C-alpha cells in the first residue's frame, strides 16, 4: 500500500509539472505575439531638437512680406529651401495675406508677424542672418522696424538682440554675423553688411514660379 501511495503522489507531481510548463509556454508565446503586433517606433528622420532659435518679428497687422534668411557652410535656409543639414525654417510668414483662417464660416485673423529658424545641430564655422523685404502690400508700413533675437535653448540664454529698420521694398540688411565654436557656443557677433540674398531672390523671380501662400507653419 505504501508503494502505491508514493506512485500516485509521483503521478500528481508530474501532472503539475506538465501544467506549469504549458503555462510558461503560453505566456512566452503571448509576449512574442505582443511584440510582433507592436514593433518599436522607428527613429524620425528629422530630429525636432533645437540648439538655437532665431526669431524675427515686425509690427502686428502689417501686410508687408518680410523674409528671414540664414546661411552657414551647409547652405542657405529661407522660404526657397526650408532645410539644410543643420538648420530649418520653422515659420514663413507672408504678412497678413497668410494670417487668416475660416472657422464655422467666420474669418479669424492672427495679427502677429513672425518668422523663425532653428539651428538643430551646431557646426563650427560662420553664420549669417539676413532680412529681406520681399514685397510691399497695400495699406502697409513705409518703414518697418524688424526685431531679431538669437536664443540658445539649453541652457537658455539670449545671445543677441537688435532692431533693424527696413526703409524700402526689395531692401536687404544683415542682422547678425557670428561664429560657432566647436563646443556649440555662438560668439563674435557683428553687423557687417553682406549682400547675398537679393541675388538669390532675383533668380527665384526670374524662374517665373509663383510663391505659394501656404508655406507658413502654424
């Protein structure tokens, strides 16, 4: 009788082991299936992280179209080409012509005029930030004060700020030149005037390609 009880007890232990192994297998299969249904998110091709932000503003409600241009050794960023390898035009404002939307049949206007360029990767070398008065609209200012700020994001620091007075349509003015050192700090700011934007705008206009009105980012 003692031998029979031990034999029966061994059968129960074996059965319990079998159930436990089946349970483990089921859990493993469930985890594998869950991973296959939810693959890891791929890294975005464009890194939204910014090291510097360059902002340009002019009087609210003014209908003039003022453009911000930025240049470094990787090329030019403007409404013509919004990206290069290190910088991005975050907002292109056409003046009041692009600052209205329709909600429930009612036109809503945003009077703010601003453009912004972000430096997403600091590259050692020279940078030039310029302003161009692209076009003058009806009932607009004849003289436009344009404010430029260069901000380091992390750690936050206002690196440079000035107001540039634009006097006529088609005018180009350099807001800032500066150099970026290998540690990612902007330095040696100056306002030496460099004429380079007007030539590119003239080429753009000669291509007879109308400038789109939907380039502004909200």
